[in-house]
């Protein structure tokens, strides 16, 4: 069986930290779900699609749940580049647009209501694209396929339901 490059990259990304820190809850197309009982937290994660443009970081998206903090489905993006101060960070999912907060190489929803809206939009879309301006004034885009995202998010939620 041939393993898609993006799935292989996701697996390598997950192996970058200590193996004992995570339990795999499953790989669903381009998305994986994991539990870290030491925190405790569970999350769905995917790498951005490939790009020929320069990157400062290896971009990924996560949707996390921290049951002891009563946080569920919190979105976080690691962007492919360092963003300019006060840069506008936009996320497009189908016809929906969200203005995210962020700094350095990270972006996130403004609040829990926006997290819920983004997660809802992700469940019915084929892809999402985040864009911003980097520290050199260049626009950049990170795109994510959403096949498997809903199942991975559900697996992460269920994985932390008894913690």
C-alpha cells in the first residue's frame, strides 16, 4: 500500500516529540487524532498541503480538547512563515471567511464562538486556506484538505471524554 506523502509527513511530525507522550486514536485520510494523557489533551492534526514557496516553519492545523480546562475544539495554526506585526490573518472555508488572531508563526480563533463556527464550517467543506502577510511584506497561503477532518475531530473528542 502506498502511503500519501502528506500522511507520512503527519506521522513524522507526530514522532518529533517523545513517543510515550501520545496515544494514536487513528489516521483519517489527511488528518490524525491523538491523545496525550500526561496533559491531558486530545487533538486532531493535519499538515498543510505542499508548496514550492519558501517556508519558515512546517505548517499544521490542530483542533484540541483539554477536558480539565473545559476547552473543546480549540483551533490553532502553525503558519508557514513568520507574520508581520499587525498582519491580517484570514481563513477561508467554502464561502466563509474568518479573521484570526496571531503572532510570530501562529494563528488562532478570536474566541470560543469563532472556534465553533470554524469547526462547523470544516465539517462540510473540502478544503480550507489561511493567508497572511509575512515579515518581508509578501502574502502567503497555507491550504489544507479537509477529508477526514470531521472524523479526526470526533475521535479526539471521544478520546478525551473519560479523562
